[in-house]
């Protein structure tokens, strides 16, 4: 019987046993393979490879970097040392930078560089001579603009225009004109060179004297006090002007009262509106310019000597105005009355009459004259 057929029959025979419990046939156990043992070389830690993987070139460089890191950490915890400049000028430069004054520092350095270059320039060369002269002109008067310096330079060292030969001009004649032009050019150039040589010592002197100024630091308290003073002055000025604009119309002039035993008469001097406006304008100048100009011109002459009579007259009148006005009014009225009595009665008032002597006719006549005078007034 063939082999395949025999296997099939055996299988069928097993399958035909009904009710027979067959034990589970387990396949032979497969033993798990043991892990491979590492060689001793694979268990060794390679420091060189590790540090190179971190970006270092070698183990020594890694150790050095670590030591530097520790040192930096120590320095971080320590206060930074104060920087000291090599010299006073360098310290000033640093102060200018700290204070934000770089434009002033830049201007100083540019000026010093120009002086350095022009002090060492060759004055015998026309182009350098021109630069020397222009810089000296600018430093002598720093108000001059570059355009003004160029203009003045061209005025001082103007080179005449080169002549051109006319069509009908003889060559010999033109040659003479050209020779004269060349001589004039040489004269101008020589004057320029001489002026440049004279300017060089002045530039060298300016260079030696050029020092960057100290920074003027402002005291915060003093600045605040000065600002407060300015604010107070401004507030006072504004208040003065405000009251002047509202109250100047209320001033109408001066008043005095004539008084004697029997009458009391008011006398006034009114100021016209245009004169009040003029006084108002003058007072406005007090608020903006101060009082010094007005009193300076009124109380002092051009040489600065005080006008004592004027000063005493002004001060006394300010302090005693009412008393002065009253005296002037009373005296003028008395003098006028006396004069009026003399004219009307042609009576000579005898000032030598002893006091205490009663003269009824004269007293009655005087009283009548006074009443007539006051009625006429």
C-alpha cells in the first residue's frame, strides 16, 4: 500500500473511536534560548566617546570647562569691581557717555581731530593751506557758518579769472595779459601760504588748550527749589496781570480836601482814559521785565551814579502822599484867599499886629472877604 494512503487510514481509524477520551497530546517543550553573554569589552564606559558626544574635544577640555563654570558661578555672586579709567580724560569720556551726552562728546572729538590734522598739515600745499585758514577762521568766531567762512575766504584770496585770447588779438599782446594773470595768481597763492603758516601756531595753541569740560551735574534739590521759584514768580505775574486788567479802570486820579474852621471842600485830579491806558502798559512791562529797568533809569544816571534828590522825592511822596496833598491844598487856598482879599479891599494885612489884640472891624471885613471868596469858588 502506498505511504500516503497508509497515513490517511491511520487518521481515519483514530477518528472513528467514538466515546473514547483521548489525552491531549502536547508538542515537545521548546527550551528558550539563554541571552548571549556580553563580552568584557562591551561593559567598559568610554569617557572619550561620551564627552565628544556632548560637544567637547576631549575629557581634559570637559574638565576645564567644568572648572571654568564653577569659577564663573563664584564671580556671579561677587559684586562687580569698579572700573577705573586710565586717566582723567578717559574718565570724562565715560562720564559723558553715562550722562547721555554723546553729541557733545562727538563734537569735542571732531574738533580735536581737526586741530590735530591741521596742526600737522603742510601749509606749503595750497589745498591744505586753504583748510588751515578756514579752520582758523571758524575757531576764531564760532558764530560763522561754513558758507560764511567759504565766502570770506574767497573774498580774501580771490583768484582772477584766466584770460582768453580774442580773435583779433595779437599773440604777443595776449601773452603779456596771460603773464600778468599768472603773476597775480602767484601773489594770491603766496598770500594764502603765508596766512596758513601764520595760522598754524594759533591752531597748535588752541589744540593744547582744548580740554573737554566737566559735566555740570545739577543738584536735584537745588533744581526743584529753582523750579518752584520760577513757578511762584510766574503765578505772581499772572495774578498781577489779571488784577491789572480788571482793576486799572477803577483808578481815577487823586483827591484832597480843603479844610479850615468853617468849610470843607473836596478837590480832585482826574486822569484821562488815554493816560490810564499808558500807565497800564507800563505796569504790564513790570510783570514781564521787572521793575529794575524803570527805577534804574529814573534813579540812576548813565554812569550809574544815584540821583539822590529824585530818589528822596519819590520815596517821601509815596510815604506821605496824603499829608503832602493836604498841605499843598490848604496853603494854596490860603494864599489865594489872602490875595483875593487884598485885591477887593485894597487892605494891607499887617502881619506885625500883636497877637491877642482884638480889632473888630478888620476881623469882620476879613470874614466877609473869605465868605465872598468861597462863594465865588
